[in-house]
């Protein structure tokens, strides 16, 4: 057993983990360690060779590998310890981590932990698509890795199920490489990717998008031969008589992402049933003291820039907790908790709890698309914020900063966030 003592341990070396680690170091944590199970750092960024990364954060457009390298270089200069090919098996309430790599088994005692374990793609089985099991069916992320990292074409005649951003970007990428992208199908009545990606990846290349459609059958022996697509009603039930067969050799699935939180669940951290991520307060601290969460394991973000900005806050608060722990000044006793509730028109809100007064940064998603709307934040009988929104769409995350007065913390039990058309 190899014993280590570390101020801040970041579990996951993707974009959120890198940003959190750099921030923790900048804010006074002496020893920062990043544990990454892959052989590389940056998560999915090395396979994202398109540009657009860093624009919101730095004003400079970079490719995914360039964006990752910026943080890796900064971390190396700061003396952050990066441990790749290292699998975290578990950690406990005392923040003692058991991890393993080629050198052996590690017992790492941390004063603060940042969870940045990312997310995974939904597969064919999440959509329950019946039919045979031929080759030629991939998630969009796997297809992206094939082309951009290994120079392997997944197929020539492609149908894409789901209009998530990775699926849209892959529609364009496949077109660049000479494939025929026959259709992008979306079961919802609106696209689930960012509007700019609809324009730049589909409209600009004449790739058709079929809303309220899904794949209801897969056919093929050794290789995929065709898919059956079908229109759905408002309850997402296939409509009889709308079946259509599309001959193709490849089906890409862009069905959405699932936050990866098995470690958090195993130690008893509370999980939000809507986001799939840990329940946190405004400091991005989970229900286990000293454990913070950021990135796509917390909630699925629209852009890496937004993700990194929040991850930096997680790193800052983890460093602050570590310093307080060393000085034995961590606030003791049960904190006053106000639960944050998604009200009418809101699917979810993060953070889910407020434990102290001051500025709180809320991120949320609307329940459905719409035009001009009004966002309200209400605590008890007091309206803390009223903001006009030019339009709302579930695919675009909404961010607002709200000041919570001290008297509200002591008097109100809940904070409700609503979106209405008036």
C-alpha cells in the first residue's frame, strides 16, 4: 500500500478536472493531485479537433487538443501531480481514497476532493430499439474517436439518431470525409443541440433534420443494411402507417449523456434525480463535507467554456476548505439549508441548496421552448429577482446571479425559480 497525503484530490482529468486543479493551486492549495483512469489528460477534448473552444472563457478560439494543452501546461508549471492510468476504486466519509495503477495500490488521504468524473453516452439499449445486432451501430462519440484519432471511417451511408451537439458535429465531419449523411432524426419536436450547430452542421450542408421521428427497427446480418424510421405523436409513441425504410450501413446514436457518479453514490452522496448529478450548495459542495462536484458529472453543460468557469469555482472552494481544515477553522455545526425548487416552466436548477447569504450563481434549464418569458426567483414571500428573457429553449442553459440577504436565510425554507410567459 502506497500512502499519500494531499490537500486537494481531483478525480477525473477531463476539462473540468484540469480547470478545477489549476484553480485549487492558484487559490492556495499546496499539494494538488489529479487522478485519471485513461492514459491521457483532457477527457474527450483530444478527439474534438473542431475549433470554438475557449471563446467565452478567453476570447480566443481553439481546437479541443489546444484547449486541453493550455490547462495541462499550466498545471505542470504549477507543480500539480498528474496520475494517469489510475483507477479510483472508492473513497469514504473521511476522504480516504483507494486507487490503483501499475505501481500498486494507493491510499490517499485528502483534505478536500473534487469530483469531475464526466459522463457517458446513452446507447441503443437506452432507446430500446428492436431488431438485429449487426455491426455499424456506434455512439456519436465513438465515431468521432474513430475518425479524428484513428483515421478510421465508420461507414459511407449514415443515419444519425438524436440531434445532440456531438451528433450534429459528426454529421458535418462525416460530410467532410465524403460520407452520405442521409438524415438526422430527433424524437422531440425541437432539436436538442445548440441552434448554431443546427445551422453550421446541418443547414449549411443540406443535411435533413426530421423532428418528431425515431428509429423503430434495425435490420442487417453481418453489417447494418437498413433502419426503419417512424413519426411519433406528442407522447413520443410511434404513429402507425408512418414507417419508412432507409438503406444505410451506419447508424450513429446521439441520444444524450449520463453523468458518471458511481463513486458519489457508493459513499452516500445525495444525487439529483433530474440532473443525475450530486446535490450541491452554492459552493459546489456535495452533501458530504469536503467533497465538491463540477463538470458534466454535476450537470451536462452546453459548452466546455461554461463548464470550466464553474469548475474553477469548485477548485477555489476546495482549496479554501483545505486551508480551513489545516487551520482547524472549518465551520462546525449543522448549517441552515434552503432548498432550491424548480417551479413552473423550469426543469431543474443547480445548486439545489443555499446554505449562506450572499451572491449565488444559478444555472437552470427551461421545461419547453418559447418566446419572451419572465424568470423569477422567489424566497418565501419575497421576490429576489425578476428578469426578462428574449426566448427560452431547454437546449440552452440559463445562468443568473442572485443576491440572498442574510434575513432570507434565517426566515425562508425554500427558494423557487420559475419561468412564465408573463
